[in-house]
C-alpha cells in the first residue's frame, strides 16, 4: 500500500466501476459498515477479472485466492451513495498480483477508503501456486502502474 502520508486520488486509478451502496450496507451508526468495504474491493477486482480477463469463476483451472487485504478509512459512505471503485496493479509476479483500490463517493476526487488486495493464483485441483493465466495477465498488465509510495 502507498505510504500513509499519501492519499491517492481518482487520477491515480486506470480502471473504475460503479457500485451502488445498498440499504443493508449501513450499520446502526448510519454509515456503511467497515466489513462491507472489503466486499466492494472484492467486487471491483473480480468484475475486472471476469470482464477483461475472461475469468470463469466456477470452472477456471487456475484462479486467484486472497492472501492479504487491508483498508484505510478516510470518510464515511452511506446508503444511497454511488461509489466509483478504482483499481490498479502495483505488483505483478508469476503467480501473484497486488492491487491498490480506491473507493470514491460519486462526484468526489478524495477517497472514502483506500486499500490493497493480494491474489495468489492456484491450481484448482492441487491447490498449489500456479502461473497467472495469459488472458488474465494481459487484463492485469493493462492496469499496472508504478507504486507511488512504499509498496508491499
């Protein structure tokens, strides 16, 4: 993840998708519960892999599993916000990839949350690390950026 003194803005992300908040995302304090942010991270990453990388989540012989994730909260989100969820790849290895994610309330350029997400690709049968499939690698290469702070 980038250095804690740095805040990523919308211009730092090459790929976005819109995620609407749902009534059930709010907690008793009237804002999106912290665990739901991780669901948004998972949604933007996997939507990119499905749409651009051709991932078949039910049948792919090699797929990514989450090895690490984190979230830094900057401002609250709540229903009925629309979220512009941005992703970028800051490390692309043989069998692993590190994403940085930014969640932005529609119309805002400062993030509500930033985080990172690490996928390790494994063989469905052996459950051992495996090379990232070529089509998925190409989809990831399209959103690779140089990390702007200390990377993991």
